[in-house]
C-alpha cells in the first residue's frame, strides 16, 4: 500500500518537522511545505503525526491514500491546543 503524506505551508510550526507514526511506530518525518511517500506492508494502517507532546487525530487507511497534515485552528488555535488539548494540535485528513 502506498501512502503520500503532505504538509500544508503555514506559519504555525514552520521550523518543526512532524514524526509520522504508522501502527504505533515512527516511519519518517514530514517538514513544512513538503511531502513524504511511504510504502506499507500491511492491509490496514493507523496513521498519525506527532511532535513533542502535540499530535494529530488518527486515520485508518486500507488502500493507497493521500493524506495532508495541518495545524488545527491556525496560529492562535494551535497555540491554545498545544497547551490545553495537545492531542488536537494537528489535523490529519484524507485528500
């Protein structure tokens, strides 16, 4: 299964790369305004991104997919989320 994960260009987290987790293991990093292609040897995969204590929602995929990651709520929303709701700092969604 082929997964393409892109990261939107935005002010929030501009100097931070996000770790890509697939089925609980780090499988790569995606930097700001970049894209990462991953090949997975599994029928299903749970994917999320994380940096420090901040992370995204979890997305289940079972076929080739394109995903994008971005900060939840822009600069102010992401700052609030990183302090009070760290598991909601980033959004990961299928394109």
